[in-house]
C-alpha cells in the first residue's frame, strides 16, 4: 500500500515546498528541521494504523479509560541522511527502539553503481513494527537491500517505509519486490522522474 500524504491539504505541503526550494535548501538548519517535521507528521499518520489497548489511568479526579499503544516499534534509519527524519519519528514514538544501517552508492568507472551496505546496529525485530526511514527514495534498491539486511535474524510483523519524497520508479520497485501485507510506504510526495544520476 502507498500513502502519498501531500494529496491532502495540511502544513506538510509547506514543509515539502521548502525542502524542494533551492534557496531554502542552502539553509541547512531549516532543511534538517523540515525533514524532522515531515518525519513527525508521517509518524502521527502511521500511529492511526497501530494496535492499542484500553487501560485505566489514575488521575487526580479518579480513573480515566485511556488507549495505550500496544505495538512494539523499532525506528531504523539509513545513515546519515535519515537522522533528521529519525528524530522526528522518535519525537512521536518516544518509547521506540532504534536501528541504524549505512548504505551508499559505490560508483564504477562506466558510470554505473552498486549499493553497498556496511554498518548495521539493530535490536531483535521479530514480531515488532519496523519504521524504516530515508528522506529521498530514488530507485528503491537501497531501501530494498537495507530492509533485507535488517530482517536476516528476525522478521517484523509489518514494515512502514517512511520517505519525504519518493520516485515513481522507487514505488514500483517496492510494489514488485514486496507484498502489501509485508510493507507499507508512507511518503509526502511522489516524483515521476529521476535525474540522469538516478536521483
């Protein structure tokens, strides 16, 4: 399933317009802050799909019936670009565990590239809810390889891919290689084309 959140009017549209704006992109602090905000908004939307349980909470006026998050969350980021979004998601799911993985493009002399994965740090993902974030999803191959590397020792019950901007090619890659029951994509916006450098 693909959720493109910019289709509904909200302040998210403002933040996306600013990360796209060539002048505002030069303001690194604002760029990172907007990615953090986008991460928090997407995390809030994801929270509506998770499992909750009723609990009686003692208040100064008595016991209130409240809904408490039951899902066990792990937030995973592709280093280093994913860190601002990771922080935004973590501000919503502040009890979550964290995972980090490095992925980069190793370029060949002929102009092609391969995705290389190196550092991986993660808790047990078995039966957890995995939120895997990377601000820009281009071809989708690094996201796919990262996911496969993370689940080698235990598969989460469901994975939510979180991206500020995704390409149509990246969306198609995920649809072809992963089932809807396994993975959901949450992105602010989807671009139709990649650059010649696959960005």
